[in-house]
């Protein structure tokens, strides 16, 4: 006797897409097979032929920037559950040498998160870079992000740019804190961004293309090339989040052929939107503001091709919970809330447009991030022994992106747009946490995940 059985689904497993169902017992998947091969259970759900994917493992989330963290961890994991996200990795930052914010947030997350979670850490300065081995032992975190640029001094978010010295000191240590260790870089060169921004602001332009022109493709490429060069020099694994340009794929492929370990991530907004999208016309330009910026169709096509061919390994939301008006382009904050729309964007723009298959969606949204960061086979896959983390999607369901569909009051990049293919049921470790438009999980029912071997 199992606890829960799901039947009559189109299951996306690492071994292909199969008709049938699964049984979950004590939080784990205990059987996969044809409907009549499954054990009995007190609750049996008929999936009516809907697509069953592994619960999304979102590798890229920022919480607590504007709203208190203890509030965000509840509201945004509620939104995540509605989007079929069952695990996520969040970036922490702490300016003080005692890392007080880190302790505080891990504590809040364990008490309040609705879904399972773990952490990356953002390095603010040389002192922290030199303390990476100590920090890694203390908090069991092996992934460290550096802002190579893009956020000038005095930025309201409080991000500290890492120069080559900081990056070098960081990589020298990150290479020793494995397994599943990565240096991560926000790749946008400060000097170039500052110069172009000054020029373009002065010209009086206020359209979204003006913002993109203030941080052009080659500004990102320059830092990616510099980060790859240093990663090869020091033998440090490198994970490049939120890649927007085709040139990143070329650079990573060439380096990996030389024996480097370079992993690329992109985000749904770069896959589903371009700078010239009509949604960002006029006084709505600031809605589309994000860093790195939205690009053109040529780059977007290369990102889809990169996903299809396996050159881009993961898709992360880069979720930033902020409310945006769209006006005052240069003052508007970059970023948007994105966890709830990862799957709808991948299904609408990827699968239903024939750009990628369901297996690729399962790989880049769940299996690959879980593997890379050390949570597979517990997470990321529909297979026997894995956690019962499941999302059921209705490929016919159309919804407008907004608070009703995303269960978040924060602005989405896709605000007001209709997407097709939405989660209708989310299961986290065998517990139904989202059903019929309602989030059912309780705050604190999510867990802090331990990396394999830690
Ligand atoms: Zn970033």
C-alpha cells in the first residue's frame, strides 16, 4: 500500500516520455509503471493524460531585497508552489565578518519556507573571498557568486563589485571546497557600463532599447571571457548564471574542449522576451529592465539552440520580488519575479513552438540543476528512490500572467501576457502543495536541503 498514486499521465522521466503513473510512499517515489502495475493507495489521482514533470529545481533566486526576508520566504515560496517549483537555491549576502544575515536567513527559511531550499553566497570584497574555505565548512555552501560589474559604486542594492584580485582570491579557494563547488559570475563590465550609461542617459533616450544599449552584448562577453580565462588559469569550476548571448555558448564550448568546466544557465525572460517586445513600449519600458538586459532575436534563437543541444545546462528564474511601475526607466530597479512562470514560459515558448522537447525541459529545469549542485538523485527526477516532487501540467490551459495566476504581488516580466501550459498540481515529497488554483502547503513544511556527501 502506497500513500499516493498518480495514474494516466504522460510522464517525463530521464528514460523517456512514458504513459502511466507513479506511487509515492514516505515521501519517495516507490513505483513507476503502467496504471495497472501500481500498488493501491488511499488517494489515487487520475491525471487525465496530462504531462507529469519532475518538480522544478530553480537554481537562481534572490529574496529579501525590498520586503523583509521573513515575509518573502513565505510569499515567494507560495508563488513557487503554484508554479510547480518544489526546490530552489537562493543567493545570500552578508556584509559583516560574522555572516549574521546568513545565519538569520537559514533559520527563517527552515521555519517558514513552503518548499525545499538551499543556498549560494555572494562575495562582497577581498576579506570574504579569502575566507571562503572557512565559510564553506561553517555553512556547507560551495557555490560563490561574484559581481564582476554592472552595479556601480553606490548602487541602491548594495552590491560590491569584485575586481580581478577578489575573483582570483575567490577561485583559488573555491577549487578546494568541492564537490559541487562553483565560482559564479555576474558578467557585465563596470567601466563600459558606466561610460555607455552616462552617454545614453545624456542623450535623453528613455526606451528599453536605450537601457540595453547601455550594456551591449560585448560588455557581457568581455567579462565571460575574462572569467573563463581565470577559471582555466586556476582550474576552478565556473557556473555562469543568466547568460543572454550566443557568444557565451561559443566561449564555453571552446573552453570545455580545452578541458575546462564551464556551465551555462539562462533565464525564462531571455527565452521569451526581447528588448523590442511591445509590452515594454512607452512608459512601460522599466518593466523590462533587468541586468543583464533583454537582447535581440538573434541571441534569443541561439539560447534556444543552446538548450536544445545541451550547451546551456540550466534555466533559473533569477527571481527578484519587486513591484515595478515601468516609468522612470533609469531609476527603476532591475529584475522581476519569475518562479511561477518558469514552466509556462518553457512550455509556451519552448515545447509548444517546437523549439525543445519535454525531456529537455525536465533536464534544464530539474535534473541538471539538481545534479550540478549535488542534490540528485534525491531531487530533480521522476525515478524510483527520488523524492516525490512532481508537477502536473495542462498544455491546453491558458492564463494571463498576473497576481491571480502567479500567486505573487510582485511584477513579472510577462505581466499581462497570455501563456499556454500551466501547472495544475504540485506535489512536494508526496504532499499535495498546489491543487485547483490553491496553495495548500504550510509555511515551514519545506526543508533545508543537504548537498550529497555533506
Ligand atoms: Zn546576477
